[in-house]
C-alpha cells in the first residue's frame, strides 16, 4: 500500500510541477520602463519626453509590458486559484490559495476523480478530494475516512527529499506556482505576441501568447533570466520531456494575471493546464500541522511494511 500511495502522489506532484516551469524569483527590476495606463491599451506607454497635444504615446513591446506585469503581480504576493490539469488520460481540478511572498505556501484541495489514482488513494483520504498544505519546508497530504475515525494522524508529511523523489527531482517547479512564473516563461520565449482584448472571467483583459522551445531556453538570459534560472528551466522541461511549450496569459487593467494556460506534449501524454487567479492579496493559511497530527512518509511506509 505504501508504494501505491507514493505512486499516486507522484502523479499529483508531477502534474502540479508542470503548471509552472521557471524559478522562484520575484525581485523587482529598478530599470523597468514606464507602465501604460491599462493592460488593454495594447502596450502603450508614455515616452520619456512629454508628447505634443494630440500626439500618440510611444508604444512598448509586449515583452517589456509583461515585465511590468511580473512586478505588479509579484508585489500582490498571493491569490486564490482555480485550476484544471490534464496530462494524458489524467484530469485533476484544484481550488485554494497560494502565496509566493517568501517561498511557496499553499492551501489547496485537489479533485482527483478524473484520475485512476483516486480509488487507490480513497482508503487514505476518504474520497476523491485530497487536501494539501504546502509550507516552506514540506508538503502535507490530508488523511480521512476510517484513518481519522481510528484516532490516527491527520496528515502525511512529505519532506523536500520525498517530493523530489516523487516528482522526478523537479521540486523547484513546485515552488514556482505563482502567476509571475508563467509570465516570465512566456517572456523567455523571446517572441511574445499580443493577441488583443478579450473578456475573461467577467474582466476586460489583454491576451498575450508565445511558444517556448528548447532552443529558446539557451537564449533566456537575454530575456531577463539569470543563467541559474535558465538552467533550472531547461532541467524542468527536459525532465517532463517537453520540447515545445505554448503559454498564454490574460492580464487585466491593473496588470494582474487573470488567467494562464499551457499546452505541451510530455512523456505522460498531452498536457493542458488552465489556471484562473482572483482575489490577489488574499490570506493564505498553511499552518504547519503539529508533530502529533502528522506522520512522516518514511514512518508510514515502515508501518505499512511491518503490518
């Protein structure tokens, strides 16, 4: 049973890892250009010199504007998320809140009813909905059903080493689940296209799109990434077997990401991810369960082997 649990959580971790493929660095850039008045203004920004009356403002490129979006969205530090993850024949849905203020902290409930692992996890979780807490040091998977009725622990604790093993060594991706990372990966493609204004989730937004290829990663440092960030991105794409990743983002007038999608072919099959963001700045409660409430994965495996 321990091996089954580990396999099931590996599927969830790997799919979540694919939703963000960059680094976890939200540092502002002091040399950022002036911002346009709205995201739907087709990346228009005032020139350094005041234009004459009636003159059109100078435009900035979509990539330059999206860099401003990373600063504004990054400064919000948290948001509610609603995501749909499809990898091959596996479908998962998630709702909750994520904070990227100081590493990843999150409180998420994943609906695994579209995954073949749901039935295997059910004796542990009590149903297809699985509660996850991400803290700075570990991930906790909520237990349910008869396990809770017996007075046992409420959580299984996954250390960073456990998560790395389950997700193929790509835990850095799990720490970059904020919307900023999807935008920075789009910028790294070096060929961002402004699709145009669209209404998403009841908000007026501007749609931006691009395709990141393996060759683009080698040039990512010229698009604002450090060498370390570019190396991590390449490692993550290679681990998932991704050679081409299409990224689309929708940005509102406040320069906040409203929606992000990714499409790619992976080792596990076609990947389609849609994440909607709302309520920026929302509190994220990811309190660490006490020692009496949680059992380490290794201890749980030993107990299962002993019985």
